[in-house]
C-alpha cells in the first residue's frame, strides 16, 4: 500500500512541476509589426526573436511566446488580451 501512495505522490508532483505555456494565436485584426512590437516591449524579446515569433503566429496560426509557472502564464495571457492579442495558456506539450 505504501508503494502505491508513493507512486501516486510522485506522479502528482511530476504533473504539477510541468511548465505552462502562453500561446498567442493569429487574428485578422492586428498588424504583424504590432504583434512584433508587443513581443519586444512586453516580453523583452530581441527584434529578431520577436519577428520570428510573429511569423510563427502569422504562418502557423500560433506561437508559444513564454513558458513557466501557471500564475505567470495567466498574467501573460491577461497582458496579451490588454494589448488586444488573442492568447491562451496550456500545459507544456499539450
């Protein structure tokens, strides 16, 4: 019985340690240079990285722009909404 509880506790810890990600989705409203600006100004990405992420959003429909703890990712999603971007959070690898 102790082994079963230990196994459940380990799996629970592993799931809670799994990082979350902030995903920005393509939309028909925002210009590409604005999306790049948001990534530079809010996340502090270099111009090259901001442009790379913006092109992923534009061409692939989405891009993971940050990863970390759930609360931080929720804050990032809210900030993206404040900038007028469509963003969600998910468990990394989902």
